[in-house]
C-alpha cells in the first residue's frame, strides 16, 4: 500500500486495543475495507468488537473462524470476515465472503493474505504484533491522506490519554 508512512503505537492491553477500535470506527464508513494481520491472540477480534460496538452493533461479536463471514446490524452495518481456514482465493467460500462485505458495510477481514487479489483495495491495514505480555505494537497503514491525518490525530490522542490518565476522584473529607 503506497502513501504516507505507516503510523505506529503501542497497546498496553485489551482496553487500549479497544480504545483504538472505538476511535477507528469514527474514521470509517460504508464501503471501507480494513485488513487485520497478526498472530493468534494478537487482538484482532478485540479490535473488531470495539469497532462494531462504536458503530452501534449490539449483542455478541465473535470471530467467524468457522462461518468465515458474519454481518452485524448497527448504525453502519459491519461485516467481519476471518479467512484463517480458507485455503486459497479460489475457495468456494470466497464468493460468499465477498457478498458479506457489500458496499453498505464497514468490512474487517482477519487473515486477509490467503485471499490475495480477491479483495477490493483496502482503506486501512492494521497489523498487531506481540511484544510480550499484553503489549502489542500496532502498525496502521493507509494510502488515503485524509484517513492518515485522522489516524495521526487518533494515535496522538490515545498516547496522551495513556500518559496522562484522568485523575482518580478523591474521597470527600468528612467532618
């Protein structure tokens, strides 16, 4: 994917990954495709769940490893694909998976590499890399300059929030 340099941030755990997902949802719209890469347990589904919640999806959001694709109704529909068990872009399930994406949904695809050229051009690519314990390096790549600017602001906000968490309320002093 050409364009601006990828953005990098560290997630200290599932809550930080979910905060990133919630922020990403505000930058995405119908027809946007997001490719998610990372090892098992890196937080891809945590990120998808947070995007879906922020887009108004209620109820369980789980990885569709065995169903390949799942669509959720929200303010914006969400299509969640997991290509982990697909063998090739010629796999007969690819057609059904692509139907699930549609132009009306934000589509998030885990393990997209097996689908190779079968997918449309992604608006965003997200890679989550294990860095020990719950820490993850998150790499965000887009060729869209406007999306890159939004991602840059989101990453800066999340870093500042992490560095300066809101102060704990102090107990009232009784007399």
